[in-house]
C-alpha cells in the first residue's frame, strides 16, 4: 500500500482539549468547580479550582457556539519551529455561550472579523507533524449570523 493510499494518522496539537461525541459536534473539555461553579478551559492539571481552591472538579463539555471578544492578526509563525500552520492567521478570545472565555485560532481574514461576531467550534487540520501525521487544532469559524 502506498503512502497516498493509507490514511494519515491524526493527532491533536495537545491531548485532552476536545472530544467529538456521537452527534459529531466537537466540544471543548473543561472543568467546573462543584463548590463555587467556576468553569475552566483547558481542564485544570492541578485538579484545584483557582478561585476557591476546592479539589471538587467535574469534567464538562463546553458548547460549540460563542462570540468573538477580541482578536488579532498574527503575521509570523510562533517561535520554536513547531508551528505547522500558515501565516498570517487570526487568533483571539471567544466567549462561549457557556460564559467561558477561550483563546484560539479564528478561521477568517482579519478584515472579515469583528468583535461580537458569532462563531462555531470546529476541529481542523493545522499541518503535518514530524512523523507526517496530520496535526489537528480546535478553531472557530464565523457562523454568518
């Protein structure tokens, strides 16, 4: 079987950032504190709420819709040489309908974006990794609303 015939291995840019449930709609994975209700993305590595210091956290799936709070155009690839995507690209903060603010890529030219614009989460190919695997990221796309 040639390389073009076999399916490329897909790997997330970082494990544990999202899931794709049976309905096919990707969801970011966060934590919600059972004591104070604070919601975090990404999940808390320490297992401790940074607001009330409780260790009673539940994993939650965050909704796929939100609004752009702010954004910028990135004109150079990030330092370190590991970035596999194209430049320029847009990066910003999206306030999900759940109330959580999430940093991430926004898939549109900067002149087509505005704060307050509705966006939807997707899982997209960023580029090829060192082992020729397809590196995936979460990204937000304008919904047209």
